[in-house]
C-alpha cells in the first residue's frame, strides 16, 4: 500500500502543481475519519466535517487562483 501511495504521489507531482498536491495531502486525515465511520461504524466528531469543508474551500481557492495566474501570465517571448 505504501509503494502504491508513493507512486501515485510522485505521478501527481509530475502532472499537477506541487501546491495542489500538498493541499490534497491535507484530505488524508478527514478521509480516514470518514472511512472509519463507514467501515468501522465510528461516528466522526463534528470537527471532522468542519475541517473537511475548510480544506475543500482552501483547495478550491488555490485551484481557482492557480488558473487565474496561468491565464494572466503572458507567454514567453520565444513562444
């Protein structure tokens, strides 16, 4: 499992922005809590849901700002 995780992480770094990949890693903790609720019958505390929403909002902000910067950046003189 660890080999698969590292392979996926390295692939994502090659095809996505490192800022986005690092934010995606923040989803690990709330996802683990949600999976524990799903498979183990545990009830995640309300803080898990609040944290998940905050992480998703932060990810959305980074993604939209990254796209805005890409569109606003002029092409290189040689392109």
